[in-house]
C-alpha cells in the first residue's frame, strides 16, 4: 500500500512540474511578444495616440489596442495598424512574433526598409504594408513564408529586383507590387504564373515578363 501511495505521489509531483514548465514557457513566449511590440512602438511616431495603452510595464500585450491574441495560447496572432497615421520605422524585433498570422500596417507613413527578420514569421497569412514610404529591396527572406496568401507592398518606394524566392510561395493568392521603383524582369512561373500583370504596374524600370527557362535580366538592376 505504501508503494502505491508513493508512486501516486510521484506521478502527481511530475504532473505539477510539467504544468509549471508549460506555464513558464507560455510566460516566456508572452514576454517575447511584449518585447517585440514594445520595440515596434519605440520606433514609431504616433501623433493620434493609437498606441497609448501599449504599456511597457504591462506583461499582457493581449489587452493592448489593435492587437489580437489566440484565446488559448495568449500569443499575438494579429496586428492591425492600418490607417493610423503612424510614421517611423518597422522594428526587426517584429520577426519574433512567431505566432503572428496577420500583419496589417498599411496606409501610414512608415519609412525605412522591410526587416529581413519578417521571414521568421512562418505562420503569417497576410502581410499588408501598402501605401507607406518604405524603401530599399524586398527581402528575399519573405520567400520563407510558406503560409502566406496575401502580400501587398504597392505604393511605396521599393527598389531592386523582385526576389525569385517569392515564386516558391505555393499558397500565394494575392500579390501587389505596383507603384514602386522595382527593376529587372517579372517572373511568370511558380506562384507568379497566375498573378495579373497589373500587380506589377507603374514600376518604370521593370522589363518584359520572364518565362521559365529564359533567365532573368536583373543585371545592373
């Protein structure tokens, strides 16, 4: 009888330790989301106070405006900052929001480059950064976002060639790179074969569509 009681006590202790470990991992992950969003806020100018309740001393970013979390995991899954009159830069730490599914930061005055770290967001379904003042190249790392269905980067100041890594986004449904300063050729294979050419319009330095086997013309782009 004593042996059975001891075994039962051991199992209970192990279960408690496992639950504590899971809770600790959840707390670490939540802090990771908190730190990433705090870094974003610190890099932005917010004239209308949209981010006023993003309190760096709060441990729960799920209570912040324009942030949505999963009900069970309490991890950030959506960031909705469209039409908020924000300016400044996108923080590389955004790449630590590893459960994020929707990043909507369109129709603002965001400057600087698109962080290559966004390629770490393996659960991302939608990335909309259109109608900002973003510059520099489109990061090839975005080709790692295999869950991505919607990629809208139109009406910015993006330059350089279209990364060939993007044609491997097998779930891509909507792509818009129009009204930028992209150059080179337009891929017309892989995920791009059903994308309308209007999605590349008003990039004066983009040349003819690039068909499979013809090679690209991005030299000196």
